[in-house]
């Protein structure tokens, strides 16, 4: 039986317990617990310009191949906007205008 609990990849939302490689890798080859091996390798995203709709399609296909229930697939893909990779980035602070 597949374990659906525990930490999830912060790019695709798939439980890290389903990653057969135990996580992605940093530049130095160490494993990261933040991203799975399908999303992150050698310190960078495997698909750096993938859109969220494209990621949802990839996740759907991968999880259905693993025989994950459609309800669980919907829950995982529904959580994508809250994951680190997809959260809106705060605007960078620019120089402040001088006071009059």
C-alpha cells in the first residue's frame, strides 16, 4: 500500500515517501528533503519553466500510474498554489523616495 503521509515535494505536492530516489539533489549531490527527484536535480528545477497547469497534468499522470485514488490526486493537485515553488514572491524592495 502506498504511504500518502509525511512531507511533500514543494514543487509537485507528491508525498516524498513516493519518491523512489529519496528526494532531489543539490549541486554537491546531497539529497534535499524539500523537492523530489522528479522536480529537482543538481541544484535546479528539472523543468524550470513549467506552468502550474502543466505541472498538474504531470502530477495527475504520475499518480494515476501509481494507482493513487482520484480523490487523493485532486487533493494533491489542489494544494499546488500553497507550495513553496508556486507561492507568489514578495516584491523586491527598491530604493525609497526621499522625504519632501
